C-alpha cells in the first residue's frame, strides 16, 4: 500500500547522458523541501528559473522548477518537478539534497500509484502510462494514448452502469417478496442480459486486439534440419539473426527475435531441427524445441516442398487437432518452380507454399498470421489492454451467460442476483473498483522508477 504520509523523490528520466534530466518530488512535505532547495517562492503551475542549492548553500545546478499544488497535480498531492542538466551526477546530487530534507526514494510506479489512489487515474489509465512508455509501434502508442485518455474505461463504465441497473431490478424483487409483481416481465431481464452480452463481446474483440499490440505473441518455427527455419527467421527479422549453413544441426538452442508484422509485435523463435541424434547438445535442443512448440501462441511447422512431414512434425500436428494457430509451411518452392499458394492441407491445417530464401509467398504468411490473430480489421479505435483485462472480461461473460441460463430455467432471483454481482465484480476489477493490494503491487512493480 502507498504510505501517503511520506514524501517521495526519484529521477524521472532514463539513465545516460542527456541535455535535460527531470527529478520529481511528491507528498505533504514538498513546500518545506522547496525552501531548502531553492531560494525563491514558486508560484503554482509557473516555470521558474532557479538555482538548486545543497546543504552548505553551494549551487548544485541551475534549471527550471515547477510547483503543482494539491490536488491539481499528476499525483493529486503537492508536487515539484525539477528540470536540470542531464548529468547523472547533478541529478543524483539533487536527489540526495531532497533526501536530506526529509523525502525517501520512490518505489517503481509509486507516482502513478498515488495518482490512482487519489482518483486522478483509474487502474486502466494507470497501466496505460506504462504501456505508452513501452510501446513498440505507432499503432501501440496510439492505442495506449486512447486508454490513457479513458476510452477503454468509458466503455467499461457504460457496461457497469447497465449491470448495476439490472442488479437493482433483480434485487428489488428480493426486498419485496410479498408484492404481487412479476419482476421478470416488467424489467425485461432477458433483453437486458442479451444487450450486455452483445456489448461485452464487442468489447472483448477490441481488448484482445489491444492486448496483442501491447504484449505481442510468440511464434515458434519447428521442422527437420535444413528445411529453412533459420532462413525464415532471418527473412522476417530483416537481418542475419541466426546462422545458416548446409550442415544439419547448426541450430542447437532456441533463438528468439522480436519483429513487427504490420505493427503487431511477434517474438519469433527458431529451434533445433527435429531428428534423432546421438549428440547430447543437439538432443537437448530438440527437447527444448518440442517444449517451445507446445507453449507457442502460433506454431509454424515447416517442411520442404515435395516431401512429407516427418514423424515429430506429424505428432505436433495431431496433438494440435484443428487449432487454427498451427500453420504448415511448404518451403523451397524456388527449387521446384512452384507458385506461392495458401490452401487447406491434408492435416486439416492451413498450408502455405513459399520460399523463405527469396521471400516469395511471405506476404501470404503475414496475411494469414493477422487473420488467425484477429488483427485483419485493426482500426484506429483500438485501445490498449492486457491479459488480466481479457481474463476479467471472460469471467464477466461467464457469469452473464450463467445468469441468462438461470433466468430461462426460471431459477429464483437470488441465484440470478448472485451471478450479476459476480459479473459486476469481475468487470469492476479492470478499472480498480474491486482490486486487491497484491494485484496493485504486481502492476506497479513493473513501472519505471519516477513514473
């Protein structure tokens, strides 16, 4: 939990050399700290050119200081922002002086956590701050800004209001059991539940797209030695990320590379060739390849055009069943003069004919990857989301579907009311209406110090 009686300080700019560095101070003792750091009175929300002084009144640096009085600040507390020269020595000296004056070092994300506790941001907006800092593409950055501006939260609030209204109607019948009122017909329970489920489904689609933009997916490439796995990784990465030779067994460990596929972050993993071998290192590589394949978001099984999948590849196909996230690549069509093609393979999985060496047919892989991830119609109104949001939306949907079933089975209103309560609690957990201290700790510990 945030200790609100403490005043905290941290450097808000990243390590390294820079023209300007920023130090942030927030808490109840900011005004007292200002008197020991600068010699002039700071007007709130005005930039002042100041000399920053140490304990012996020696000048540490000269720069800009801006004071924000509570509650009109980022954290909702009295807050001081110092813009000094970007020397790490200078910034550390300023922090040391603030510590001498009674502050303590901030924990990761503590400034934003205080903003959350002081109702300056809800939990979705707080997470969007970190997501914007970590954005890996233009689309991800724009989506994070939409969440930070409250678009995701607004959609959640609309749905929460409908659930609250529905709970009031259902629980009203529990409060007045002797009244001769058919609550189900007067309240249109079925229609209201259907409307909530419909809105929730649309919300889930956008949230899932946002979660992929935010956290990305893992695509694992498997196949026999020398079928072109490393060549495909290099082609997707646009550089020589993996060593490519004619000698089988060159790749003996997992080789990962982060790439962008039309703004979609994908962590591509090249693996050791699937075969029986006496070499201990290569054998361990094969074991790791199979484990990676089983945990992949997208599994790419590759074999050479004109041949058949090997035993290990076939086992992976059979185990995956009809999972659309399995893609079978028939590589080296440049050797046979075959045209690139995407079709339904014998295994029931999508099969793509391409050449990893020349790049012919690579656009078919990109198109299909976006299709199975639900990212083909990626629009500008996508908001940033996380896996925990998807889990909460799924739990909300499960409770609403159960409520719908109970209603049509003519179950008592108390059972229906309980499912609606659970739905509201799951949905409210997204914005922080119902959230544990442990979850807050997990969320904010991954923030930058000073944010």
